[in-house]
C-alpha cells in the first residue's frame, strides 16, 4: 500500500500504519481495516486512533463498505495497558504515541480535551452516510474494542465474542464515542448496568440486546461479513446514502419532522431518477 492508496494526501504513511498495528486493504468498493497486533490482542493506543482517522479522512470516494476486523483470536482487548503506566521505550513507546497517564498529568485541561477529540476522530467517520461500516467481532471486544464495534453501523459477531465496557472499572469513562450508540441500542438503564458493572456480555446476549445484527460460528465470520457487504452493495448507492442519512436523523425528530425529511429525500431521489431516464 502506498500513500496514493490512502487518497493521495495521507496524513500517515503505510509504513507507520504497519508500525502501529493497522492493515488497510481495498477490494473494489470494500475497504478492510484490520487491527493487527495479535500478540497484544489488538490493544489500541493514540497512534491506533490517529491511523484510523487518517484512513477515514483519505478514504477513496468509490468505497461504499468499510469492514473493521481484528487479527488473531480477539477483535480488540481495548486500551493498551502501557498507556496506564510510565512512558515505555522502544517499540511500545512508538505504538502508544508517547501519551500515557503519567505524561497526561502534565497537560492542561484544554490540551487533554484536544487529544481526546483527536482520538475520537478515528471513530466518528465510520458513521458517515456515504459508507456502511461493519464490525466483524470475534473473541474479546473490551473497552475501546467495544466502542470501535459500536462506532460501526452493523456488528456481526462470532459465537465466541465477549463484549465489555471496561473503562469505569479502570477509573475512566468511555470517551471514544461509544456511549451514545450504546444508549440508543439498549436504553439508559441497561447501559448504566453494563458500564458500571463492567460485566461481560456474550454473543447470545448481545444479539438479544440488539448489539449484534448477526451471530455466526467463528469459522463462518468472514463469509457472513462478506455476504452482508455484498447485500449492501447490491442496493443503489444514492438510495443507500439517502436512506442511511434519513435513519440516522430519525431519533432526533418528531414523526412530523421525520415525514418531512422523507419527503425531501424522496424528491431528490425522484429528480435523480427522472434525470437518468431522460438521458437514457
């Protein structure tokens, strides 16, 4: 992969992506991002999140589906524990991007908020209407791993998946954009219970709670994700973008407002179809 593969103006090089444990591949209209630190159970750092943000900001226009997966037995064990101690040296120091709790203590509030906002950029782009994001989750999806899965539009879980919002148990709050989708899916009371007990949710319960669109045997995870991506690609792109935008806005609208939004989107779609018929 070259910088051109990242859209021509990549903020982070392919070599750097590999160094911090990310693999980025494209196949037609599908981009696959693999958390590739299996020896660390794909633990995440500020460098990971910078890499995710760079990919999102330079995603080629032709990409319609983004798959997020983890190499090895786990999707992601969450925050790299090296970030909770003194700044490590060597390779781990490069991977954590140099920021740990120890070094964060020297930063003022505005700088800390800015660093957290930078980390959140790695997650926020996965909700863009022009793409559909799918998390392929096997094994552990803990803390930041759970939040990365929640950042995606859909989640396909292997039957060995285990989800946990671990941050409160570490004295932290979930700050990687995961609290809103969690509440939207399971409700406030259940979200409080899951976060404040930091208990593990298995794949079967995740399906019951609506946290998984599909649960499949581990050996069938890749095929299930590929089949779902193919089904998404079979839908007209313009209609898919408009429908996702419409659905994303629905929770914040009244019924009357949503009906008006439907009308506006449909008028735009009809005009596009009429124009295509007229040029045919």
